[in-house]
C-alpha cells in the first residue's frame, strides 16, 4: 500500500505542478472553435475591411498556457490610396484590388491572464496570444521586368504575376472570452500581423505589410472546464487509483470548499485526501431490521444509515442493497413485494444522504429461510454489503 501511495503522490504532484496555483483546469485539454469578422490591410492607414473567417483547434498545456492552430481567410483588400500601392501598368494608374483570395495558418502560444488570478472558474477569460504565421495566395504583382528604375523608394510600374506564393511572418493579439457554460465560450479577438504583402510588389509595403483582424469566435472545450483540483484528481484516475466519477467528485468537492488554497497547499492537501481515499478500508456489511409486514425506517435505522452513508460515499466500491422477508410469514408474492419495498426504502434514504446512485444496486429476494441465528424474525431485513 505504501508503494501505491508513493506512486499516486508522484502522479498527483506532476499533475498539480502542471496546473497553476490559483487557476482552473480545462477538463479534456482539447478545444475547437469557429468564428467570423473582418480583416483590414494596414499601409499608410487601414484599407477597406474584407470578410474574414477562421476555424481553430488547440490544447491547454496547463491552466495558463495553451497552443492552437488557426486557419483563416479568405479575403484582403488594397485600396488605390496615396502611399498604399505602386503604379499599375504603363498608364500610371494606382493599383487596387478588392477581396483578393488568400488563406493563412497561424500557430499561437496562448497565455490566459484571468487564470493567473482567478480563485476558481473565471466567468471571463482575458488572454493574449502570439506566434508565426504563413499566408498562401497567388503571387499577385511584380515590377515590370524592363524597368530600369528598380528603386523601392519610388512608385514603379507593376504587372500581374502568375503562380502561388507562400509568405511568412508573425502575429499577436488579445482575446476576451465569456464562459456561457463550462464547455462553451464566446470570445472576441483582435489579431495584428506582419507578413510580405499578398498583393506582391503592387503594395508599397510589399516586404512587411500589416494586417488587422477582429473576430467573434465560438469555442467548445471538449469535456468541459473543471475546478482547480481536477487535474490532480484526474491524474489519480489516470493512474488507476480512482474511478473517473470518484475523481471528478473529489475535485469538485475540494474546489467548492477550498477556493483560495495556493499551489503548495493544493498539492499536499489533494495528495493527502486521495491517499486517504484509496487507503480507506471498505466498510463492512450492515443490516437494517423491520417489523412484521412493515417497510418503514425507524429513527434508529436512519441514524445508523447516516453513519454508514458517510463511510461509503468516498469509497470507490459498489454496494448491494438487498431486501428480504420472513418466509414463514405471508405469501410468496407478498414477501417479494415486501422485500422490494424494504430495499427501496433503504436505497432511497442512502441517496438522500448523498450516496451516488451509481454506487448502489437494489435487489429483492422475497421470503427466505432464517439468515441470522436460525431466527425467522431477523430475516425481515435489508443487508447492505460491498459488491463482489
């Protein structure tokens, strides 16, 4: 048992250290999202906004840090303004392009600022993100080949260019999310990036053109978001020491009782609690006795069951609630009904005391021969025992 407790301690410590002290743990770690908004190219100023949409998939490394990939597009616009674009063709016309098709891939590292300070699940998420980006589009434009004044400081004639071209740069941004449920969030994001222009040499800022995006995203966290203790409890579940249901119940109970405990205390308290949980002896069987032809619990029975319920709530074992009747009293049909009623009375009362229904199995055995001391009266009973 000591070796088991040691292994559990290591598993829990790894889990708790990965989660930050005063933050929340994202249940399954994985999230997906979709959103839409606008994008505007920035040169001397912002150009006419174009439609922008994105889809994303990501993973929370811990409660503060996450990573994600975001695919976006499909349009950008370059206006014919002074300082925005080069001359087009031999007539000196300023180049412009509305809704040029492009696609981009952003890889973001995310930092959740709210989770640094939140005592438990934060209703609002404030987060920042940054990372590399790649956009893909047609080559766009290029300087006229026979132009002898290839000086980027002056407006030069350009012409359409063929083929596809990938361009690389970086983006960063800020997000504000609202958690509608534990698993669903709406987030408003602003992202600014710098890459070579998708419009090619026609853009005055062809080598490093800024783009700004504003999107509203719907984000679903698979498995939902849990309290700060969930990571440690889930580590115990993954190690096989607790069932998933028991781990989740333990995590929620601690999160409700201890919202202000910091990391070191969280680590020690959760490890101590789970070790106590797995080392706890399974309560022995107990019995409740009834008067003849009765299925009503007395106050003494209720007191005994209350103590027993406290013992079995936090034990990762199922229990059988088995009803019996005195075979020598009443018909077989009546005894079966009576044993069902007795078992149901005990079953319902245990659930009312907080014992999960998943831990209990209710059975009826009808009238039986004497169970205890060859005494028929003692067969009017309900026996609660661990399930084999």
